[in-house]
C-alpha cells in the first residue's frame, strides 16, 4: 500500500489555479508561505494547503487550511493513519472525524445547487466559495465565526480587487451557503460590503436612430426584437417562431426542452409586441417551421454572437462601441414601458421575481419625463 502523502498549496498564477509543492525547511517543518513554482522557490502568502494520497487505487485530495503548521500536522496524521491501516490496525474515528469539514460541506452544497439551479448560478456559487476557501483558515464548519466573514470581505476588496457590487454578490452567495449549512447569526449589521446602486444606462433616441440606420436587414430585425420585447440575451437566443402569436400580437418566452434551456427563475411570460416588429417578423418568417429558432447561427443552433454584432453595428454607425451592449436594450425597453404603464405590469413583462429589480428603472424613466416637461415649459 502506498503511504506517501504529498503536501501542496493551491495558488492562482496568471488567472489559473495550480497545486504546487511547498518548501520544507532543514528541520522538516514547512517554510510558511513558500512554494516551488516552475522549479523556483517563491514566497506566496495567498492560497490554501492540500494533502493528497492514494487510497484504494484512487487519488484523494483534501484541504487542510491556510496555516503551514496545521497543514504539516494533518499530513503527518494522514501518513500515520495509512501506515496503521497497512499494518492491519483498526483506526477509531476521532471527534474531528465526526465534525463537518468546510470543504466537504461546500462539495455537498454545490452538488445540490447543480441539481436545482442553472449552470450560470452554479458557476457563481462555485467562484464565490472558492474565494472563501482562499481567505478562510478554518477546517471545520463549527469554527467559522464573524472574524472569518470580515476577513473574507477584506480579501474580496483588497486581495481579489473586486468591484463593490461584485463583493456584495459573492458575500451573499457565501452567506447562502452558511445558511444552508445551518450557520446563522454570524454577521452583524454593517458587516456586509457596501455598494452604490448605479442607475441603469439607456439608449437615447438619436443614438438608436443612428444605430438602426447602420443595420442590415438581419441586424435590424434582431435588435428591434431586443428593443421591442425587453428579452434577455439567452431569451432572444432561444426564441422560436412558435413563440410569436400574430393574432394576439404577443411574444411568449417559454421553456425549450429541445435545447435543455429554461427562462431565468423558470418564469414563462408573454409580452405585447409592437406592430412594427410584428410586421418585420411576418416578412422574415417565410417557410420556417414553428420550432425553428428565429435568430439561429449558421448551423441552426442558438447564436452566441449577438454582442459582437451589436458592437460591429455601433462602429459602422460612428458610435462609441464601448457604449453598446445587449442588456442596455432591455433597460431602454423598461424605461419606455414605465412611461406608459404601471410598475407591476412592467415587472411581469420583464420577468422580475421582485418589484425592487423593476424599480431600478423608474429613475431613468422619470428623469426623461421631467426633462421633457422642463423643455416644454422653458423653450
């Protein structure tokens, strides 16, 4: 039986995670914060220590925290366990073995997220918890305390260099994990990252006119669809001809099992379709089958290049390319709709779960209305 246990440190180099050997001092201890990168010893204070070994023909790997002394102790303990098993000695579980390890809990939590959430959400939780394990020096769930969350907040802001809103999102994701694990009441009011809620940016009519003037026929239909429905990028990607009801003058966003795709938060909805857009869609429909995508790629699959098309049109129109992105069409749609109907109706059209998300667009809509009234009064 192989009883060798390796001690490595997981670090991030050039945006990629690597498991690199640690540096051992002459007395056999671990030289804290020092690792071997591409054959050279370098000081690297960030990262998490791991032990790995072979058991039952399979390679095992386990996080052992951020402290060098504790990591070495865990390595030696695992080696002793493996030697004992090789000699036929029964190993009785210690109290520590009954406690829930952070890395095991995270793995269990992410497995559950994978079953219940979309891949994008899973990736967000995975990234947030990865940052947490890099900042947290603890091994067991019951060791986590308020200081660990404050340290995590500081790590996101200072070490990872993330924007305030991103810090808040990742902090919230970790808090969701802790709540799932039964850990509540750890933080106090004011411990969460602060951020300023920026007003959503919208396109003004002059820029829209210049943009659509530079579109070819296919681009014109695509971006009129974005503007006229307020759909998200993924929703436009998976829109099919059956979603268009020419009699009722609506577009319905539905689950697409053929593409293994569902709308955000699994919310299906119908929105009124402008007559101009309906006319364009009617001309473009031709002999398309009802289950055909409206805006496919050349192979008939969902098209993931809409942003590239948007930027290309903006350049042709002589507009600033960095000022043009897909979600801005949705924000423009929201502000336009808020000028003609009520907040709850717009919430339904946008597919928002909470009213607060819709209310973000009120200020932009109100600002434009006020400006129009000021111009009418003083011009």
